[in-house]
């Protein structure tokens, strides 16, 4: 299996990410025109990890997203269901506590983490609502969630150009830099099928999160959603 389908069977998605693990971070930098690094910085600011806090980085892949949290002195757990991604991450940063886990059935006790975050992974989970409830379950009261995910550009002319890029330009570019360009066709399709900013905010609220808000990055190409567990 080299490409997942939009019904997002877990074994299909995991297999797809196993295939692209080695070059995943480089490919993302190229396809995002360098914006991916800026988005990661904004996530780190929003999570605001502190020394000795426990942070869950879900869908962490190779843990590139986890390193800024660790640099603050926080104890960060990179968690992913792609064994290929975890192996590649462990090869690069063996000191991090990589953990295999399904977002809908997290292998952690209730109220474990001060902050939970997931970047560009929530839309690949088969049951988004179950994942948001699980994130809520493992967060301490007063703890926070930060979700960084592709969303809907707010300026209509730009939204049209962006959609054309996703479906026409992204696949040929992916063929030049990725070991599995078909995976990026799925990723483009999954972005188009994902809820807009208010839609994801409603899902967070239904899962129990309070003080839900979002901030658009790169004109709404990406949105940073936040919430607090009461």
C-alpha cells in the first residue's frame, strides 16, 4: 500500500507514512515553500512549554516538531502510529522517548500531560472526534491543546489559487523530491476534504475543550487552534 484513501483506514495511513519517513521533513519544506519551519515555530510559541512540564506531541513523525519543546526543558513524548517514522526519528534523536500509539486509543493514563499538541496529523486520523476526546482525557485540568492543521484560506482569490496548487502543482513537485509521490496526492485530497476553521473549533468544543480559539497562518492555509481543559 503506497497511498491511503480518504476513509483513512489506519493500516493504510501508517503504511503510507512508513514509505515516506526518510525524506518526509525535507519534502515538507520543499512543498510548503519553506513555510513549514515558520509554522513549527508558531506551534512552539502557542504550546509555551516550560521546564519540567509534560508535553505530548501526537503524530510527531520523526520528532522534528518535538525538539523545540525539549529545548525548553519540558519532558516531551513524541507519539505516532507509523513505525517507520518512529524508527527514523529514533535513529536521529535516540534520547527522546518515542512511543507508538493510535490517536483514538492513546497509551497514557488520564490527566498525564500539561500540554498536548498535534501538527498536520489530525486530518489523517480515522475518527477525529475520538482523537480530540482522547487528547482531552490525557490532559491535566488547566492544561492546553494546540492543533496546527491545514485549513481554508480566507481570501477567496487566493483560495482558488491554493486549491489549484494542491491538485495540479503539488503532485508533480512531489515526484521530484519524494520517494512516494502518490502519498502527496492523498495528502492534497485530505486537505480539501478537511473542515474549515469554525468547523474544527466546533469539534473541539464538542470534545469538552473550553476557551477554543484559532489563529490563521499564511492567510488561512494553516490554522492554529487552541483550547483548555477545565
